[in-house]
């Protein structure tokens, strides 16, 4: 049995001393692809701020 589509995700730490790194810690990429051909069906990326790393959990829950 072959899986018709695959969902891939990954992240990378942004380079030190860059403007983006001052606001965000990671670049996150997600891709949906057709497994038989490797054709990318959808892709998206976002930058994750430092408060998303769990170190400020009390703030996160207080805002919900």
C-alpha cells in the first residue's frame, strides 16, 4: 500500500545578529507532496517568535 500524499515539516534556527533573529528564533517550513511523483502540492512557511518555545508558558496561558 502506498501513501498518496506525505506531509513534511522542518525548522531552522535563524542566523545570529540579523534583524529577523532579533524578533524570531526559527523559520518553520511545511510541505504537502504527492508521494508517487514528488510533486509539491502545497507549501508554507512562518517565523516562530521566542515566546513560542515554552519558556514563557505562564504568559501564553494568561492570554487565552
